[in-house]
C-alpha cells in the first residue's frame, strides 16, 4: 500500500506525520511553504507559532499541563521540542518560536519514513489514507473540496462569547430560571445574573468605553460586515444606553426570587457541557481585549470572581461541523479513509491542535495496519477534547481548548481546587496507561 498522506505541516500535521512514521508506516507530508504562505504565516519552518509563543501552563495539575503530559507519553514530537526550546515565563511553557519550529522541522526532515513535498494541495487525494491538517485559514480550491466532501460542512463565525466555570459564579448574586418558567431540567436551565439600575448604568458605561483587540488584516474579511446575530456586545452597547437591556440583557419573563421583582437587566449564562460545569455568557460575543473582558464583565455582581475558561474572540475562522462529521478518533464518518486534525476540527489552541494530530496520526497508522482504531477515555484530556468535538449537537458548536470542565467529575468531592485538579490529572494518566500501556 502507498504511504499515508498528510496535508499541512503545522503542529497538527507534524504530530500526525510523526505518529504515523513512528508506527513504522511511510508518510508523504505536503506543505505549501515556502512557495506560498497564508496571511498569518511568515516562517519557512514547520509547526510555526502564529500568535503567542506560550503553550500555557506546565504544572500537571493544570489542564494544559495534563494535556502535554498525555501527549508526551504517547510519543509527541512537539512537546519535547517545546521543552528543549523553553524561555523563562514563570509557570507557563513559552518557547523561542524560531528554535521550536527549527527543532520540529529538523526531526520531521530527518525521519527516514517521512517524505516532504513542498507544494500546495488543491484537493484531497481520491484514494489512500489521508490526514487533512491545513488549519483554520484553509482557503481556495482545497477549502471548496472539503466543503463539497463534507456536504457544506464548513462553519464560519465572526465572534464567540466567553465561557466561565459554574463553580466560580457567585450564586448569592444569581438565580436559576428560564424565561417565563419554561424549564427542561426542573432546576432552572439558565443561571441569571441580575443588575439593578445603578449597576447596569456603570456596566454599560464601562463596556462602551472598553478597549477592543486589534484585528489582523486577514481577520477583517476584506470589508465583510459582522452579522447582526454575531454583533459584539460592546458595539451594540454603543448604539444607546438601553440597546443591550433590550437585547441580550433583557429581563422579561424573569423574576428575581430574592426581591420578587423583575431585575433592571440580566445576563443569562447557558450550560456549555452536559456535566453543567461550564456556562457561556449568552449574547456576549465580544472583541474586547482579554483583560478588559475580565475587568468589565467582572462588574456584574455574579461574575465578580468568575473563572474564564475561554475569553470571547472575534475573527475569521473556518472549522468543520465536527459533531456531525467526525468520530472521537478524528475519522470522517462518511469516508473512513480520511482523518482531519488541528483547529479545523474545533479544538482551540496550539497544543490542542497538536494533540488532535497525534491521535489522528495514530489512528491513520492503525487503519493502515488493519488494527482497531483508538478512542481515548473521556477521563483523559485528549479523550475529552476528541469527545467534545465529535459529540453533542451541531447547533451551537464552537471551538474548545483544554480545561478541566470537560472532564467527567470525580466520584468523591474535593473542595480544594488544586487538590481536585491534581486528582483529575492522576485519574487521567491512570486511565491513559490502562488504555495504551503508556
């Protein structure tokens, strides 16, 4: 059988190619650089870090640290390269970008089973096993081919709302209810964060004056307008003092049980995952700088000490309708010879993208050898991310990064957060070892 083909030599593509080759299977890795670049990329090397040089926390009792440890145990090429190229950054793993890219590139080029083709791929090969890892800026004929293959399954978004942990919401300043008492769970499907008139006016003033993040040229969409349904909350706030109070923060159909009256304004939090550990800020799509989001949204009493798992973002992006299209092994349901990896699958973050490539590559090699494909346990961070992008509904599917909120809760209650995270991490590694012997 011919070599497995991997398209794209970003972090996900490099991990996929490395995993396949380490399994003893030949790989043909296609990368269009340096002949052609996306607007975000500027370096010739593979595994280029575009925005930040931080790969997030190192400690094992953090979601990012656990993810990297799982990847290390499964034979990642990017994790050891990152630690070898580390620069001082406190508890975070930050790297010298050029050194990191150079280290990964050197290992890929030196592997005897990896052949690199420097050319642009305009279509997915019609036969053989293929891993597509071309990133969220995939465009042109290849994007059209993917959309055709997926039945129009490319989604586009301009803005996303922040996500907070349920345990960090101050329930002394919030209440559970749905508008007009239309419950499904029986306990209130939304967490409602009320504001009185004075609190709302102060919040509105701060929101309208808050500093927004600059958009990269390639994020501006060539003058494309933002859809009204994705209007950033700060833009809407500038339309008038009551614009958001008659929009996302409308209090109609709600009554605060503490006062017996309808609040002046309400932010609703909607459950983000089945476990009810994560909630998103309904209607709060935003392009505020991350620090401004924490400061301004923290003016809402119930969010005073909120822990933001993901801040709101606004940019041009493309990703698959993965819950409909992909399995938890990153395999395309309608064409099992194809795998997808990286941000285009709905994972968010450098290491998350790399992890998806690692698992997709392992499974591509297993398919090549006629072995059962690997589904990692949901108690592992890699398994939970794969389960997130392949499960649930497609209606409000948005990208997700590593966080403890997507893991199943522990059987025992551990109130100390650091101890609870350490226990979750240990459970994850135990389950990984049981499943993979690593």
